């Protein structure tokens, strides 16, 4: 699937998808669920959060 296809299905711009992929933009929870839904998987299969070393976020 292209960035353009994903963007269209998720209702955002291709630039938004590109920024998410490059870790320059953190999607809203709603958008994260929307993207996971496009792929038919749970949000945890698309996005992960790692607590920085030292335990502080």
C-alpha cells in the first residue's frame, strides 16, 4: 500500500503519513486507531511506545 493510499483511507494527507513514518509527528489516538483499522489489526501491531532509558517519559 502506498503512503497516498493509506492517507486517503485514514483521511489525512500523504505528508502526515510520511511524518509519522519518520518519527517527526506523533498521531492522535484517533488517527492511530484509524490507521490500524485500515490494516485490520490492533493498534499495538502498528504503533509501540518505548519508555526512554531511566524510566522517565
